[in-house]
């Protein structure tokens, strides 16, 4: 039987991201409304590959727009792992058995290379803004940086769960 999660936090992204997501979806609807009748009417001339690429592009743009609208990051520590989700995707899954070091740091968006889930060398970042964060370094030397409003609580939860797992 699993114990309750010792730490869970949901961060809401910036408002401009929701606006950008909504504008992306409006743009997608307009382009689809204009192009779909033309493509359907000339499907034999357009070709299967073109239609396939358009459908894949539609799905990717739809996903980007929906990610912008939802704009949620959830960080959770369980009795076995640390998860970071960029709703609806789990982008960080770190087993506690791999945790070597946990430290509270200050992070800027520039250090991460932007907002959201970022990859930079051997580091992964999950953030919407600059501020206090927790860097979790693995036994292999890779690190995950999780921006949080409660860095000391997150650090304590990771250390506590990691010790409980080991001992």
C-alpha cells in the first residue's frame, strides 16, 4: 500500500501563454475552415502524403495550443519517485534511488533557456518563472531543476522519501 504523497504543488503559467494558446487555436480553426473544403474537393490532386503531413501538422498545432491554454506544471514527490508534469505530459520521472544531492537554488529563465520544460546539457528544467528552485542531482551527475514556491518543503520531502526508501 502506498503512502500519501509528501509533497504536491501545481504552478499556473503566465497569462500570456494562455492568450497565445487561444490565438493558436483560433488561427488553426480559421486555416482549417479555409483549406479543408479545397483539400477535400481536390483530394486526388493533392496526394496522400500532403494530406498526411497536413493532418500531422494540425495535431501538433492543436497540441501546442492546448498546452498553452492549460499551462500547468505539477511537481509531486511520492514514496518512490519525483515527478514533474507539464500537463498532460510527465516530463520528469526521477526514482528516489537515483538521488545523490538536493539543494535549494535561485534560478533565472535565462539560465534555463526559457520557460516550460527545458533541456540544457545534462540538466533538465521545469519552470514558469525565475525564483527559488530545487536542484536534484543524480548519482550519474545529471540534474533536474524544479521551480517551486515552497523550495524548503520540496527539498525536505525529497530527502525524507529518499531516506525512507533506502533505509
